[in-house]
């Protein structure tokens, strides 16, 4: 029999007594009335970048979808399974969130694999390779503009370019485009630097990231 990780058991007990018990009324309210977050965040599944921690969020305050390299795919209906697209549709039409934030981060492994073509060399990594192909055009732009710079600089540029690409892809969803046009939803880009704890927000007029 496989045993549940002891570290998780200990952490759950800590959560139950230190966090859940003092806030039990809040959890009961959420269980009875459902969630009503105003913000959705598309974030990377990297264990070092947790949106709830970065934004000091309590349960029920953020609707979060996480994936490799915080990517939003373009709208299309030909495939069978669309986890990110389903989450976006649910957030926009059912939860009626007011904001969608795409948050990239430094030292992203998925972006590094795309830039250095690691995923392409690993033939068994078929899902990562296909997923990161969404950044191929962005990769070409970055390499053409920053190819003479160190790989670290190129990676950081592609991490930020990935946020811009995902925002562009968000606007290919008819429901998102309509709601944004009506002023009922706002789209934002952000970039979190792990080592410094800096959060930069995308100025969509200038396409530059500005630290908060």
C-alpha cells in the first residue's frame, strides 16, 4: 500500500488548526453560497510562484488556473479537451469576473525549454513540446531582436513576450472580446521576479512592464 506523504499530512493538520479553525465561518459561507471572485489569474504551475501567496489572497478571492508557462491557447473548437479554455469560459460567463490577469515569472522552465529547444530534443516529452509550440512565433521575434544577448536575457524577454501572446490569445475568445468591448471585463499582464519579489504590470499602451 502506498502511504500518503507524511509531509502533506503534517501540513494539512497545521492548516486545519492554524488556518481553517479560526476561519471556519468563512469556509461555511463559501460552501453554502458558492464562490464570487472578481479576479481570475492565469499562472504557471511552477511551485515557486503561487498567486494566492503573491497576492495574500484568502479562499474565494481568486479564481486561478495554472499550467506550464502560464499560457492561454488561441480560441479553437476542433480538439476534445480544453482545460484552460473551459476555465476561461466559466470565469467569464458563470462567475462573471471583472479582471483576468496573465502572470508570467522569472526562471520559467517551460520558456527555457522553448528557447533552448530542450522539449524538441526530448522525444518523449510530446505534450510539453506541443504546448510550448504556442510560443514559436514569439521565440523567433525574441531571437531576432536579442540573439546577440546572453541566454538569460533572451529567456526573460520570452517570458514577458509569453504574457503578451497570451493576452492576444485571450482576445480571440468571442465571449472575452465581447465582454471587454462592453467594459465588463479587463485584461492585464503581470510578471513576477522570484529572486527580488518584484511584480511588474504590463502597460498595454506601450507594451512595457512597469514595477509596482
